């Protein structure tokens, strides 16, 4: 399939999707199709080359929720990976894997022994030092879906770099990112820079606003329920995107 036409059909070129949204792209409305055929035949490659990668604490939490809910299916065609600086978030992923031995485990990668405390330049330096690890991570993939929260160090720094490596490897590269609340001034600035960088590297960026999502709920809704709902919403959006890619590939 022609890559340019494929991306046009999926929706590449959309600046971002914010929630609540006044309108949704048509491809979000299409019905689901069987997931196990998603990757075979794309760009002439065989199955086994789809990767959903959570980056940083928020990204790992979302991917862990997606994996355990089975909305996105971990098969020999789709691999779940969690990537972080430090091991705290990755320990939760490992614990979840132990609770679901019937599922293929999520692969975890710690790029450094500890995190950078929200320092974007520090996280970027670590990612560039670990260039070979990141390039090997996305090598051979037909499609890479990156999931991250922006505003901190790891998600803001590593996601655009990994998107670049995935694109250079020939993968269709999509990102689903969560932006901070408006009152988080410094984190907001970091997220704006990260999104600009990410849009230069990824084929499609889906942007989910914490503020927009919270406004959908009443003031007395517990925040844990708000965030859990957002995780499910992002997972469902990724699922629809992947199925839409499968439909376009099959035409």
C-alpha cells in the first residue's frame, strides 16, 4: 500500500485531538475488525511487528490498563512494552503481570537506574545515550503506537526521540499523549514543546486533555475515577485507530 495514501486515510496531518471534541474524524466512527489480522501484509512484511509502547509513569499506567483490560490484545502480532527512567513504574507493571499469568507479559525496559525528577534535558540525554536500545526496540515494526503523559521529564523528552527512531525504521508511527491541567504552568510549557517536537516526528498525534476530560465529570467525581475513565478512553481510541489501519490496509 502507498504509505502516503495510507496515512491520509488514517488521518495523518491532524494537528491533534482534544477532549471534549466538537467533532470526531470519520475513522473514529468505523466498526471494529478482527485484531489478529492487523499487521500481516503491511508494506510487504509479515505479522508480528506491532508495538504499543508506554513511556514514563503515565504512559506505563495507560498501557498496563490497556493490557490487563484486554481491549487491546497482546498476541504474536502485537507486543506491549513499558519504558521508563528508573524502575518504580515498571514494578507496578511487573506486579500486574504476576496477577494475570494467562496473558503474555508486558516487556519492561529501564533506561536508567533512577528518573530525572522532571528534568527534560536530563531525560533527553539519557535517551540519546541509549540510542541503540531504542532503535532496536522499534526495529522491524510495521506500526508503533507511543503512549505518554507530557509535562514531566521522560514522556516529554523520550517520546519525540522514539517517534523519530520508529519513523526512520519505516514504521507507521502514532502517538497518544495526555496533556497537563491548565493550572500546571511549568508542566504545560513542557508539554507544548514536546507536542511541537512530536508532531515533527510522528505520523499522527492524538492529544488528550486532562482539563477537557475532567470537565466531562461532576465536581464530586473522585479523581481516581476520572483518570481511570481517561485511561479507558485512550485505550478505546487506540483500538479504533488500529482497526482503522487494518481496514485501510485490507482495501
